[in-house]
C-alpha cells in the first residue's frame, strides 16, 4: 500500500522559511520521480517542483524558482522541500506526489504565510 506522509508545515511570517518532509512507503522510492504540488484556498492543484530518481535533475514552477529547493534522501525514503523567502501567496496545502498532476498524493501539510 502506497503511503506518502507530509510534515513540516505551519504558520510563518512573510520572508520566513519552512522545510517540508515527505516519508514514502509501499513502493520503490529510489526508482520514482517525485513531485511537490500545492493547493491555495479556493483554487486547484498547482505543480511546484519535480526531482528525478537520483536528485540530479530538478525543476520548479516560475512562481517559486530561486526560493524553493527540492531534494531527496533515497536511503530514508524521504522527499524534502526547503522554502525560503516565503510570500503570502505561498499559502496553501502542500502535497508530495508520485505524479506531476498530484492525482497520487499524500494528505498534505498546511503552510500559512501571514503577518
């Protein structure tokens, strides 16, 4: 049974940082491209970032490029998202996913950026 469990969200002031984690189980994590997607209040799912199996290839949505960093530790079956210089428009539910569309995702962790 595939499980994706996100953590690390919270309330942060604009300009602050958070590090999200996602622990995966039930599949061969090291053989899977992984993704972060998010959903802002009242909006649909938005792709945020992707990483290949080794971590050597990463891509980002233009809205987060230069501020967010995706990484992974295959030995720990864990995916990360380091988020710096957070903005109020980054507020939303953040999910790790096994596909870019987010159809196969975890339960999510809430990120709220507000003063």
